[in-house]
């Protein structure tokens, strides 16, 4: 199959933890609205935009509750942060409209929003102190490491269940692994696996803050923890790589060979007389599209409605908008309906303030048979200073119903 297989890593003796009395869909399990309500309670966020300044001022007093050292915090187990959450699309049809797309399947952008909220709540569950009603930590998404899908279509009329737990902990960061399953004929079957990296910061979201250490309890958990440790090392390397532009370092030998082969394929070998081929004479190979002609752009005005519990723009909203532009880019390029296969390396470089002008640029950057790789660049434009700042870069892999043209770069950049 062209689709990557989901590997459902089941932790031993893990019991579902409940937030509230649950829903009629699955007694004992919270739904996504309860997840977001719980997050507001943990942080003390205001539900009204007019009160948000006061709510954030009140959070400053929580500084005294921060741990001075990680060793001062009680260690946690993986099952301590384990959560199960229901999305009752089948048993509560009234919520289905929000998740429905024109093809009568579930909007993947909405799923990205739900995963982001759930990942934050899992981290707050890991760091919860019994004597504290409100958490002094500001937990935000730093990276979406990977989301792999093993189902082409998510049905809009069957209940969905999310599960997840903290799988690795550093000093101030946490890896969260989540799984999504959908009910078919009474059983839940896997739909996707997701790995997020969250960071903890002080109540004003200005400086890093310590989080509870994690103690693996079995050989299986030890292996999961080691995987998270390796991932954190590669995360640092990826951050270094992402800042290493062509202005700072040359391409690798492998990259140079790839670029050179592409370049040779675009040279116009038709010559006048006995002259040599001109490097300036370029032609588009058959069944190909210049990369500069495979772009789509979008603009979002960031209204208060899209704010998160810290009164910045919700990371899930940014992911949804980037995904929708990426999908539209793949759709217009391939000429048929694309299906999401994988999401990789979404780095949240800077927060997006309410009131910002968010500029999104979707680019087809690689193709192979039916596969389309899309890069979406997100930047904020400050109307007062006339400055642009990159906030996120998104990578989406789609598969199209038909084979797509090859995308060809025209310039060195």
C-alpha cells in the first residue's frame, strides 16, 4: 500500500482517565468541548475577550508556584497522563456540520485543531499538582514532529476516539504521542498516529519552566522513552539545519548532484551552428511544471475568536489554515482530489498575536508519481513597522487520484 502503516503502541495496564462525568456517546469519556473547557479552567483564561487583559494579569501571581529545580517536582508515570477523549460524530449528529467537508468526509484541518488541544491537556495532566487549582505553567506547542495516516477517508457519521500520553520528558519539554481511532461495526480501528513536542514556560510565557520528570515502568515504556530521547536530539539538529540557509552553508554533495541533474534536464540542447549549449537557454521538460507556477497564496485576519488560552492565536487554527491552503495547492496542481498522507516538521517559531495579518504561501516543492509534497510558509505582517516575520513552516504530503506532472525548479534558490 502507498499509505504508511499506523503502529499503535499500547502501554500496559493503562487506564482511561476521565475529566468529567462524560457524554451519552461514551459514558466516562470527555468530548472535545470539555477538553477546551478544562484547559481554560487550568489556566484561568477568560471566555470573554474584553476580560483577557485582567485574566493575564492575574496569572502573574502564579510565578511563586514555579519549581526552582526539576528535582523538586514529583516524578510521573506514562499512565498518569493517559487520556481518552471522544468525538461523537455518530452518536451526536448535531456537531457533525463543523467537521464535514464537501466530499462528505471529515475535515482534516479540524482534526489538527483537536490534536493540538488534546496534546496541551495531556501535558497539563502530567504536570498537575494536587494542591494547585490553577497551573503556573504556560504549555505551548513547539513542534509537530509527525502525523501519519493509515486511512484515506475519515467518515463523518462514526464516533472518533483520541488517546494519548506523555512519552518523553526533558527539563522543560515533553513529547506527546496521540492516536486517533474510528468506530466501525462496534470496534475502533486506527486512523492516525501523531507525535507533538510541547514546551513549558512561566505564567507570562516569557521563560522556560521545569516540568515533572517521567519514570518508565516497563521494558516497552523504556523503549518508548529512548525513542523520545533520540527524537529530541534530532530536533535540535533540525532546528540548526532550518537556520542554515544557502547564505551560511553550501549544499551537501548529494544535494548538489540532485540539483545538477535537474538543471541538465532543463537545458535547451538545440544549438545554432556549432556553438555550445548556453546555460541561459532553459526549457521545460515534457509533463512538467515550473515550480514558480505551482503556488497559491492566502491571507487571514487574526480575530479574537481564534485566540488560545494565552490570548495568542491558537496553533491548531494556524495548522488548519495552512493545511487547507496546502490541500488547495495540491488540488489545483494535480487536477484531482488529493488525500493527506503525512504531516511533518511543523515548527512554531514565533507566536501570532491577535489582530495580526497572517500571510500564507503554499508551494509544490517535490512530486513523484501520484505524490505531491507541499510546503506552506506562514508569516505575520506588521502594518505599523511594515515588517514581515516568519512564524511557521508546514510540510504536507498528499497523494492524488491521478499521476501528477513533475515539478521543476527554475532558479538556484
